[in-house]
């Protein structure tokens, strides 16, 4: 179809994306968190996914010098246990 109207199509899969490596790294880290928290058979990962994402987002990232939560919201995240014991 594109040849008939005189345009060309571009296959996006052939262009390497600079962020694709970052996504793969993030996914690998989230997978590692899930592997440590679910049972040996790998069942129950769906119920742990939100907790794994929270852990990932609130973990300090050395390359950016802050957590992803800080990057998005501009402030640190305090867990309820930190507030209860005033550990911050």
C-alpha cells in the first residue's frame, strides 16, 4: 500500500533504541525481586507484583542519585514504619 501512494514505511524494530537496554535492566531487576518473594514453583507472582514494583521504585538508584519515586514526585518516600518510629 505504501508504494502505491509514494511513501515508504519504516520498520521500527530495526532501529536500535537507546532506552531499550534500560527497560531490559529494569525488567530484570523487577523479575529478581519477584523471584525472591514468590514460592519455588513461581506461583503467586501476580499477588506480589505491586509490592515488587513499590520496592523497585523506592530503591536508591546510583546512576541518577535518587529513587525513582523522588525523581517523579520530587520528595522522598517514607514508609509507614518509618513514620511510626520517626526514623527519617
